[in-house]
C-alpha cells in the first residue's frame, strides 16, 4: 500500500456551489504530485431525492473508477459539504467495494455536522422562513442571490473567474434543506479530524472544534479563497494531510 503521506485528497464541494470551486486547488496539488479527486455533486439535484444518499453515492462512484488508486484518502469538505463527511467516511470504510482507508477528514470553513437534523432546522427561524419564501415551485434561486453584489466582487475580483463561478451555481430544491442529514457523527479521534478555518465567520465553530481536541489551522482569508488563492489552500491541506500520516505511522 502506498505511504499514508501519499493519500489521495478527495475535495468535496459545497452542494450550493458548482464543481468549479475546488478545481484551482486540485490543480495546485497535482502539480505537487498529489493524487486528487474532485467529485461533482451538481447532477444529484436533477433527481427527485432523497438527496443525501445520492450525494454520498456520487462521491463513492468517483472513487470506484478503475483508475482510482488503492491509497488511503483524506476527505476535505467545504461549507455545507461538511455535513457529508461523517457518513462518507463510514461508507468508504464499511460499505465501499473495495473499502478505502480514510486517513483523515478536514472540515473547511464548514458548520460542524448536526447528525439527523435538516439544514432548515439548523437555521435561525427568520433565515429558514426567508429560504422558504425564495423557493419557486419548490426550487431555490442560485446561492449568490442571498449576498450583495459587492461582496461577491470583493471575494472574487477577477470578472472572468467570477462569471465562471456564478454560471456553475445550481438551483437546489427546497426539499434538500428539509431532508435530515445523515445520522453518522464526526470521527472523534483528533489524529484523524481537523478543521481549516478560512474566514472569521467560522471562528466560533473553529473554537468549538478546538475544544473537542481537534487541530484547527487558521488562514486569514475569506470563505471562497480556495478559488482565488489556491496555492495557500493547497499548502494548508498538505500540512493537515501530512499530520494525519505522521499520527497514523
């Protein structure tokens, strides 16, 4: 088996964002000799649901491709993709054929998972009500409608990259936010779990994760910085992947 420090990095994008999100980081990591998978989740929402099982299956299918190596994997989930990581770890280690060793999981500017709780239930009542109001025929507009235009310009100054990012934003069914998250809980082992904080907005979550004994790596950036500063994000993921390897050796 390949050395653990050569684990395949599996970058799972937020379902609210398109699969472009992790591509710049994946490119930076591949230049460094890393094996990287970036599963696309967007087609899942063309189905009638339930969505969480389909999202997990989309990642598992990507890792079952004939070209996929048998190396251990490090799972990194950005934002709402964090809710998938505990169940994904269980699926890969217990239900996947062939099983994959999960060397570690990294929550990237992500809410800490709330097993069995829906996205709507996790929101403050006024935000949940606003989400319901935005739905037309059970389908929400693209995620960026909830943010001021200038905020997106500030986060992604390059107009070409910004237009590509916006063009890939899916319209998600409200039913996805009403569906309970998988019941699996985050791996409690600090040797296999870490948090990458990109923006001050997630500092409270980072502190909570730190209190649980997990490593937190902080960057002074913004929520979408993997798009605009992929090298620094790749550096952070490499540090955490190496730590998993050293702790597992």
